[in-house]
C-alpha cells in the first residue's frame, strides 16, 4: 500500500550507499525495524521526518510529495471500491 514511498526509499538508500540502520539513526529511530517496514511497503515515513529524509538522501521534496500522494490515492481508491 506504500509502494511509491518504498521504491523512493530503496533508491535513495542505494544511491547514497546508506544502510537502513544508518538512515534510522539519522532520522531519530532507535533501530532499523521501522525503516525496514517502509522499504517493504508496510508503512510510510512520518510526514514530520520527510524533510530530514530529503536532506539526508538528496531527494527532492517534490519527489517525496509525489510518492506520498500517489500512495494516498492508491489507498483511497482501494478503500472506496
């Protein structure tokens, strides 16, 4: 349900050569489990952490916004079938 954010995060991690644990620590999470869940498409990154994610990974806010909105639209469509 969070395919676009998942793809975006996977790409960013690969391009910046960051581990999930490194990103998790940099974003203020105690361990990498939450980042693992985002990468697997189980959940999305909290809005309050997206700006910091953008800074850490050189991902534009517009790219993040687009991915977030596409995921929201997909969840809305699924819920209203």
